[in-house]
């Protein structure tokens, strides 16, 4: 059927079959081309895609390497290898290859922006910044690049420069919801300098899409709170939260059952079972709800000369999912059944893979912090996979932390429980049981720190924490606001400031409005002694 056609014509047939989702025939034909024309790089390149789409990652990697050997200067081939390595949870290799192309002229802006995304995801903010500057040079009227540059400057703690980029974006697009949201959150506003009237008028425009309108309401709420107009602030925030909650589907019962199953399966008997883990003292996990003070704690610890801030690593979750795939489980398993099945994974390999895949971010100092809040689900697995790791649970007054989470508009649909006061309370109650469970079974590997104690007695708490981590005391840990390590977090602006206690009792301004949430927390016994 194909012996009289050129490899180019055969490859067209492959692409047609692939577009029709006939992946197996397409792959067979691509393999035929590679056998007949082994020096025809595009067929190897296409074959790599097809191997990857049919869940054959090793063959995909080999085919892509062959294409790259044949055409080493082909930027498209290199770009796709970067994307494939990233998808295969091999960020170290993806980032290393991406760094070779940072100063090259790429064929299109989409490629540059995706590469910048790789840098940003791996918290190489300098690399991302260079690419966004390049994109802004060639597309100076595109506000999205200016906003990306503003976010990079915020991550570096350069708040004034970030504000300049936001203002440039707003000069191009005055009603841009992302720019207005960032503008409001970069600095504390006051009664003489704010954007309240403009945001008020814009947020009432019902023709805006719900997500943009929610961002405007959250920006308005933040500025009203800064100006101590608390009743109006809560009204705006509630409007934004209600709008945003209706933009996605979420069943909180799935999360609650998941956390209950984690406590059931990862009990003290299982955690104490003698089985090998990966022996390293490098990782320090900081877990807890977002807005509980995890970033503050991270900045204190990483002000120590022996500790690198690796940011919010998603590597443990990724490596755990890969370990589950190795078990060849039925795809019909429920989320809770997956928890039970996860007790059979190779924990030693999980720990080793976590450390290896995190290496781009963990630096060369003896220790590193991983402050991804959702690692709080996996403390039982961490105890098995990395038995010498230290885990710090960050706790905060229940009402204060629930309000702090509720008032935040998170990115990319994170923390879906946070846009309803009753869902927030239900989630907190079950999550708190999980954190208490980990403390009860974690032995010497787990320590709970309270945000309010950290604020009230910083030096004593910092000394206790370093002692728990087996690190010598360094006074620099008290000057965490001078820490130059970048941070990508909702607290990026605050962590550059000295410790303040303004937010400790801020929730009391909204005690009446928060009553449905407070009642649930009280009924569950979460408020005794608080």
C-alpha cells in the first residue's frame, strides 16, 4: 500500500490517521516509515508523539532522541522534548534543556510563552522573566506579558517595579480584571490612595464574565478592608465568592471521605510497620491550610544558611501517582479505594523519585523546605517514604484561618471549598482531624507550630523549630523579611515586611457575617479554648 510513496506522503497519511484518533494504525505506519527511511527525522518525531499518546513513554523518548540526533538544531524537536519531559514528571531534564534555548530566537510567541511557563512552574523566575521580557519587546501592546512581568517582580519582592508593569498593562487595557486584582493586592491601600470607586462601578457591570467579575469584587473587598470599611468589604467579598463558586462543579463529600480514608488506612499500626524507605534528612515539609502561616514559617527556616526554599513542590503528589500506576490498578477504583491501594506502593522508590525529581528546585544546601499545602494529605506516605524527613504542621485559630482562606481568590481553581462559608467549615473540621492524626502518630518526625505563638514569641518559637530540625541557631532567622529567596505565594508582598499582628484578630470585624461558619466549627468542638 505504501511502498511506492515517498516518506513525506506516507507521513501525511500518518497525520491524517492521528487526526481521526486512529492511533494504532498511525503508529504502525510511522514505524514502517522509520524502518524504510531511518534517516527521515520527521517520522521519528511524529512516532514519538504517537508512542506518548498510546502510553509508551520509553519508546516515545527513544524516538524523540533519534529525531534530535538527526536534526540537532531543530528547535521544534527540542521544544517538544521539553514538553514531553515535563509531562513525564522529569522537571530537572525539562528545565535543563529549556535553559539552552533561553537566548535563542524561537519561531513563535506560543513556544516562548510555554517555555516561560516551564521556567515559572519550576520557580526559575529569572528564566521566566527573560522570556516574558522578550515577548513584551515583540508584542508591547499585549497586557498579558506586562502582567507576567509584574508577577515575576512581585515574586522577587520588587513591589514598586511590579506596580509599574501593572500600570502599563492598565494603560493598554483599563478594565483588565487580572491587572486590577493584582494592583489592589500589591500594596495596602488607604483612604487617600485607592481605586474603590472605579472598582465599585466596574464590578456592577453584569455583562462581564463571572470569573472577571469575581476578581473585581475580590479586589474591591481587599481595598475596602484596607480602608477599614468592613461591612462593605464583606458584602463585596461574598458577592465575588458566590459568583466564583458557580463557575465550577465541586462535591465536598469527595474531599471529606478522602481525608477520613487517609486516617483509617494510614494509622499508627501501618506507619510503624517495618519496611524500607529512602534514607535522607534533606526534606523539611511544611503542611497546613493555605493562609495558616506556612509562608512565614518557610521564610524563617530558609533564612538559615543550611536551608534552601524549594517553594510549593507538587513532586510528591506526582511521584505518588506514578507509583500507583506501577500497581496496574483497575481504572474503576474510587478515590477512597485508591487510598487503600496506595499502601502497597514501593515507598523506598517513592522517596527516591521525589528527591530526584525535585532536584532542580532543592539546590545544593544540606536541607530544603517543601511548603506545598496539600502535602498535608500525604504525611502518612511521607513517614513511610522518607522516614528521616521532618514535617511541621502549621496551625492557626480556626475562625481566623477559615476567614483568611475565604477572603482569598486562589488561582487555577485551587481550594474549591474556600468560596462557601459552610463548605469552608466542613472542610476545616475534617482537615483538622487529619492534621491532629498525623501529629498523634508521627512521633519525633512531626511538630505542630501555632501561628499566634510565632507572632507572639518569634525568637523562642524559632529556636524550638530549629532545634526540632537539628539545625544550629542562627539570628538571621529572626530577620526573615530580609530573605532574598523568591517566593510565589499569595503572601509574596507581606513576607518582605517585619512581623506584624494585624491579621491575627481581623476576623472579629466580621464575626456577625461569619456566624454560619462559626456555629459549625463550635458544634464540631473546634473552638474550645480558642
